[in-house]
């Protein structure tokens, strides 16, 4: 590992994924922090990193695992049987051989799963533990095939219910010392990302003294919400990059510096302003940008970014009111015209004061993907 400094920011370089994993584990075990948060573009190797993190635990513990993970492999533990012969008894099958499902028969997770699922969608489910399959129903229809997004959110809710048991110290998951969560929202839109990130952070705060957690994502808004929700907890935050497909990995600490994805978010908001396609979650995005800008300039509150402008009090109240609350998972709400006008006024006032050079978002992402 080599480190260099540029603009006051340490950049650490790793020639192998094993060395990178060791650094992340050292971060979690060598200090007070319980969280390592990684932002990385698609193609960097986040899924491989999560599996190497899991394997490192097995090597250390003579074959015994210490990591419960959620990634693309987790989603592959579920597979559809669409009843091709009769096209009527469609079920989602579980790979019961996986340790992921250890003890769930005895844990009776249905109530906990439904508590999360009811926030996000309106279908029901039933788990058959004898045959290790799940059936879904909605209204008067049974054995329905849910959409890919609904399937993913169900799997995520199951994982969250298991995490609750881990945090509660249930013996079935007593082996879990680390959680590794990689991109849980690949099929969800921005509004859904806010809800999932908020629920996740709320749950993890309950286990702050019992678990070490790694979260990696390419989704800027999800990553930003998690960072903000966990800002009171001790954590390390990095931008993970890979110089080329088989090149070295770099970690750049981002806790105290402005971060590219916030500028990218501002570019996205500007695009929404130009097109008129405003949704309520854009207030969350704008507030998060103001918070990061305020932190960079040494202020304690985002309102410092609009201090002194006309209607400052109105703008601050609007951002406070409209950037909080519960979020409908499949029903992002478009702003009414008056709210759109207010949003534009706040955005224009902020951009007039802080004249960011906004990138072409598509070009920037494609050009930096490793």
C-alpha cells in the first residue's frame, strides 16, 4: 500500500483486492468507528470486494464465517418457478443450503418482513418452509409474479428482518460480526433510494455497539442519504476507484472534502429545473448539497448557504419541511406548480452565491468508470 497527498486529501493505493480488504477490516477493528462507507462507480469491483471481505473472515477463523452480506449473490439465492406447464402456480424458490437462511424457520420473520414491506408496496406473501418457497398475492389474485423491483424490495425486507435478529443477538446469527451491504437498490428509483437508505440507517444505529458494517454503492443519492443519516456515528467514508480493469485500487477519504457526486447531484437537479420534471425527493437532494457546502465552508447549518438572500426564512422553512417525512416506494410525487416555482427560487439563489462548474453528468460518469 502507498499513500500520497493532494489538496490535503490522502489517497491510498492497493495492488491487490486482499490488501484493500485488510485495510477496510483494519479501519473497523483499529478504532472507534463502526462503519466504512464506500462510493464507487459500476465496474469497480464492489461485488468481488464484498465476497473477498467474506472470504477473509473465513480464512482468519479457520473456515468459520463472520460476515452476513447482501449483494448480487444474495439475490441469486432466490429463483422463480413460473409453472410453465400450467401457468398458474408461480412461486419464488429459496436456496435453503445457504447459511443466509440459517434459523429463519424458527425466527418467524413474517411479521418483521411485513412491517417493512407494508411501507413500500401492497402485495402479500406466504412462506412455505417445508418446500422452501414463497408465494405472492395481491387483491383477489394468488400465486402472482411480482415485478423485478418488487421482488428486490421483498428480498431486501427479508434481509432487514434478519438484521434485526442479528442486532438482537439471536443465537442463530451469533456468528455474525460484520455486515457487508453492496448496492441494495439497483432496480429502484431515487425516491425509493431515499426510503431504503433511511430505513437501513435507522436499523444500523440500533446495532452500533454490536456490529461492524461496510456499505458500498454506486448510487449517489442512496450513498448521500446513508452518510447524512449516520453522520452522528463515527465512520470512515471513501471514494473507491480502480485505475483500469486489472489495475490497482485507490481509496480517497472524503469525510472533510467536497465530493464529486454532490456536484453530479446538483447537475441532475439543474437538469430537472430545465425540464420541469420536479419530484418531492429533489428537495432532499438539494438540502443534502446545501449541507455539504455548509460543512465545507465551516458552517454548522445548511441555512448558512442562503443567509442574507431575500426570503431566506421562507426558503429555510421550505427545505426543512419538504425534505423530511415518509416516502412512498413506488409513487414518487411530482411537485405542484407553486412548489416548483419555490424550488427554482431556492436553487437560483444558491447557484448565484456558489457558482459551481457543473459537469455533463453522463460524460463524467462514463469517463470515470473503471
